[in-house]
């Protein structure tokens, strides 16, 4: 596939639609340009993290879901215990 684009006065280009689709590029993605040993330029993308791309990455089977009110109450209880003098905790 051969596509062309014009370099502007600010040294910017518009990535042709066919190339964007081929790379799977979206607004906000970072493009990586690499000059190969034979002098060609390779372009790749570092995709911007989106909720869809990050889905499931934080899942830990060993952790159980704790509703916010319960988590807040637990944190307050822990804070109250650590703020008491050590002789009162027994």
C-alpha cells in the first residue's frame, strides 16, 4: 500500500486514513518512527490507554469486592485503633 501526505510549514503531516486504519491508530495515540538499517522508516503506534483497553487489568481473584460505605467504615475503624495509645488497645 502506498499513500502520500504533504509536510506542512510546521513539519506536520496528516496520516492518511488507510494508514491510520492499518495501524489501528486513534486520536491521542503516540507514533513511533524508526529508521531501519536499510534506511527505510518504520512507523508503529503506542496506543493511548482507554477504559476498553484497560478492562480487566486490575482484576485480582484473591480480592473481594467491598462496597464503598463498608470500606470507609473499615478505614475509620483502623484509623481509630492506630490513634489510641498502645495501652488502651489491649
